[in-house]
C-alpha cells in the first residue's frame, strides 16, 4: 500500500539493518505517554521501547482497539472478528509485524475470490450462483467492464499501479497530484454518474449493490472519489488475508514480544514487563505547560511527559479526553471537528458444523455460499471447512445507513430478522437448527470509545486530511503545539486499514525521536527526513 499521497517505503525503513534511529544517551529511559492500545498505539509503543525510551501505555478497554477477536462464550476456542478481519497482502508494513510474531495467515473468503467455494448474489428477489464474474449474467460483466473502463479512462489506473510496483515516485506523484486537484470535490457517486461508461442507472445500481472485490460499494457513494481511487490503486481491496487464531493476536503479541534488538533495555524486555503486565487506565485529561505534558488517568493519577502519542479516533479529543486547547493549532482542531466516520455493524453466530458445504444431490450445489444481497443482511461470510468441528457465520456485515438499521435492535432481534431474510434467499436451508451459541454483535457507531468504525473523507476534505497526516512534522509549529503526536488509521490516507494505523504510528515515532533530540541514520532516512520531497500535494486554501 504505497500510498500515492505520501509514497514513503515504510517496509524498507522497517527492515533496514541500521534501524529506525537513536535518541541521545541521556534520554534513554525517558517516559513517553502512548494513549490507546490499538494497532497504532501498540506499534508506536513497541518501536519507542526498541529505541530505548519508556512508553507508558494508556488503554480504556482492552488491548487491540478495533482488532477485536471476541470468543463465543460457550465455545471460546472459536472467535468472531468484530473489527478488522481482512488484510491485503500489499500492506507490507503491517505484515512486517505479522511476520515478526510468526502469525499465520490464510486467504479471506471474499466474494468470487479463488479460495471462496461459492458466491451467491441475490438482487431484487433473484439469485445467481458463481465462482467468478464469468458465471454471472452478462449485465454483471458489463458493470465490471464499465468500472475497469472508468478507472483507466479517468484515473490512469494502469499507470498508477505500474508506478507503485516499480516505486517510480516522480511519476506516481505527477499522476496522483493531478487527480487530487481534479476530483477532491467530487463524490464517488458523482464520479460514476458523470462517466459515460456508467450512463445507465441500472449499471450504477448493480455496482452499488454488488461491487467487485469485497462486495457492494453503495455505502461509500457519498464519500470522496479520492478515497476510493486510493484503495483501488494500492490494491487494498485485493488479495486479502485473515490472521489465523484472530487479528487481536497482533496487538497483543506486540505487548508481550521481546525484541531481539533493543537500545538501553536489557535483553528480554517487553512492553508488558515495563508495565508490570497491565497498561494504565484511560487517559481522561491531557494538559500542557511550558515544561511538557501532564496526563491524568481514570484512577486520578497524574504523570508528566516530554511527549505524547495519541492513537485513538481523533474524535475522542472532543468527547472523552479533557484536552488542553494548546495541544493543537486552530486549523488542526478544525480538521478534527470535521472528521467523518463510517458506521459498521456485524452479527456472528456459531454453528454445529460448516453445514453450508453440504451438497444438494440433485443440483450438485453447496447449501450456501458467501452471500451478497440488496436486502438487510447485505454480506454473509462463512468460516470453517472441517465437518467435525463448529463453523462461524457472519450473518451480516453492513456499513453506514445499512448499519444504522441495526443500531436500536438487540442481538436476539438482529438474529431473528436476519434468519427470516436469509430464509427467503435460501428457502431450503434451516440455519436456525445449526446454531449452538448466543450471537455476538457490534455496532461501532454506538461504541462509546469509537463512535464509528473508520474514517472516510467526504468531498472537499482532502485539506483536512493533509493537516492531520502532516502533523508529525512540527518544525513550523509554535513551540506550545510541539510534542503532541497524532496517529491511527483515521490520521492516515487509508482509513479503515490497519496499514494506515502502522504507518502513522511510525510517523509519530520519527516525530518523538526528533522532538527529543534524536536522529535517523543517514543510510536509512525516515518519513520526516524526506517529507518535503514527497509531501502530499497542497491544495489552495
């Protein structure tokens, strides 16, 4: 995911033998507050520890954030991925840590993916079974062809992706910067509707309901087309993997991992060891004065720090943390206020076995397949292939307006409605008879600490995103605004992707090192060292 806005090779920086940098010896052991124990906060804390600093982690709930793998109470060996559950192989910075922990991955069962045994598309009461787009009626192929044509004709997709593969930064920037200038004010739907290839409303409707790759796109239609083009050109929607044993293993693994290369700390040091096994409770206030920062936690404890890394959704600065106004300059607060989050709901159940693999003796078709529908479930995912063990069903995965349909329903009500809807799609399949556990559900927009699943910029929000992303570059800030660093996927150019959580955490690490008088090795410059050479385009204000 070499993001064209800021095409820095984080994977190269991470694996370079010279390391990420050094801090002066007298700074070794210096405490740095890291607020939030999701993937971004854990990455920042882990790398700051490796540099010889003492990260002090604050976490309000559980380590992992939106990497939340929740066990079924009756069968805790089986998990529901309530948040992040699929990761593109192009996310090479993320996979650096997956590989470091020795975690195993497997292909995610997206619609029409080679590893998905069956896909069923249900639109307007009609069903279509397929293994590839070629198995669907011709109008679906027409839609797929229209999308490809639009991307080539209006977004130079082939040239963009070729530049990413070759890491031809000048060409990548030249193409992308022009696209940003041209399309920042246009929505995804507006982009389609003004494209000759999508002159047909019917084609736009099918594309919105079904899409290609991970499924339907219509819940993204209000967002900036720049958001969509970025996902497509970085292959973020392709070749996605799942982490076997649960995605939450990754942030929790960084908590306990003992890196082989450490400055200052003795061999065998881990983040858990530095915290006596438990992070601090929620940070409820961040104060600022001439000497640095004061963080107050939920237990009333006050501690002082020369630097703070803040990784939760930036909206938490407005709602859950008493934030000193001087933490950010006024234009950054405006960007925080304007941040827009996508909603998302999921409903998981556990079954006695993966019954969907049963074959109809008359038709030879599987009982069920990965399902895309224009009705309330929208997306159904099936996990498990061992007939002697239980299977996991994601009965519904929805975003935005589709997610809000679930917000006021109890878990039991959600399951009843979904079973009724799926009974219309699969009239001969008795899903209920296979259920063996209570459902697990979530609606991220009603989760108090999150209030949304992930960020997605609206048309005209590029300038705000540039301010948030570039915040780790603080030389031009007034001294009273320095030392506080934002990170997380909503600060990145790829909201909703763990890769953005990792890369912005690495930006914050570079910023902390710089703030404390450290530096990066000449042979391995960091993102701040080359920022002005590859900086995101600055649109006129």
